[in-house]
C-alpha cells in the first residue's frame, strides 16, 4: 500500500508541478495569471487520445501534434486574452478574459469529445505494478522539462532574454529587447509544457474534459506553495501535494482528502504568504 501511495503520489504530483510551471512561464512573461493552464493540460490528454487511439497515428506523431496544438493555444491566449488587457488601465481584467477563454475551451471539449472519461492509450509498454509507465512517465516528463528550462534560461541568449523581461520588463524594453515577441514565445512555450503535462499524465487521469478545472486548481497550489514564478518551488510543491493528497485519500478518503489539501494550503499560506520558496515582497515607503 505504501508503494502504491508513493508511486501514484509522485506521478500525479509531477502533473501538478508541470501545470504549475505552465502558470509560472506565462506569469513571468506578462505578470498575468492565466486560467488556461489547466485547460492546456486537459487538452494534452484529450487530443493525445484523439490522435493516437481514434485516428490511429503513431505515439510520437500524436505527441508532436499535441505539442503543436498546445503552442497554438498558448499563442491564442496571449493574443486574445492577455495583450488587450495589458493595454488597459485596469489590468486585473485578465481574471475575466483568461477565465472566459478557459471555460470556452472546456465546453468545446465537452461538446466535441463527450462528457464521459475515456481511456488513454498505452504509449511505451514498459513496466507493471507500481513501476507501470503511467506512474513513471509523468515523473520523467517533469524531470526533462525542468532540466530543459534550466538549460534554456541559464545557457542561451533567448533564455536570458526571457529572464530579463521576467525581472523587469520596462528595463528590458529600454535595452531594446523585443518584449512582445518574447511574451508570445513564452506563451507558446507554456502551451507546450501544458500539453506535456496532459499527455504524460493521460494514462493516469484519463481523457476527460473535466480535468481542466481540476488541473487549474491543483496546478495553482504548487505555485502558491513554491512561490510565484519559482519553477523549482513548483516542482517541490507539486510532488509534496501529490504525496499528501494520496496519503489523505488512503487515510480519510473521499471528500475529506480534499478538505485536508485545502487545510494544508491555507495553513502554509498563512505562515508564508509569499510561498515556501518565494522571496518576500519589498515594501515601498
């Protein structure tokens, strides 16, 4: 039983962590908290099942198409819901614009795909029991993603430009960096990461339109726990959340496990409002 809790907790925690990174990548580029992150994860599972199981495409081709669709949806999110808001005096309108797009995506998925969860095809065929691919695939995808992002941000000029606009977009623009182009690229990158989350976790969560709302919330928790914009914190927060959630499911079960997650979330935020790994905001006087 302990091995099952750990394997399932690590896998679902890795999916939550990837959605948290999706939130962070979009926020870092625009200071907008987009509610389409969970929908990107949901579509990763739904489109993956559509391309591979229903259309009969090879798993690699289906994966590439999922990433392409995620990138396109990331671009659409920036153009339709973020860019107009950044031109407005009341930038908090993104709460409505991104949420409206997220709800539209969810409803279209329900209409086109159906409202019942459907199985996700096996991708690799390696492993069984607690070492089944549905458990190790999300963990491997999470590890590869964070290593790739660290390399991008630390070792490439484009990554350093991303970090510059995340640190101070006004100063970056003054230095001649193409802020809008970098923001668009960041949203496309976020769309790819969200697609990876849904695709790698498809066997675990199934292809289900309602996963969007679930991932929106449970993907936000690692961001809040780890500190907004801190990808390493999102990884640790996501894994911790997955393990705690599965342990609570085993101990108390049902709705009480969700209550336990909410309670932990509130306690941590009361103790550290900036997150466990976030820097405290300096107060201007």
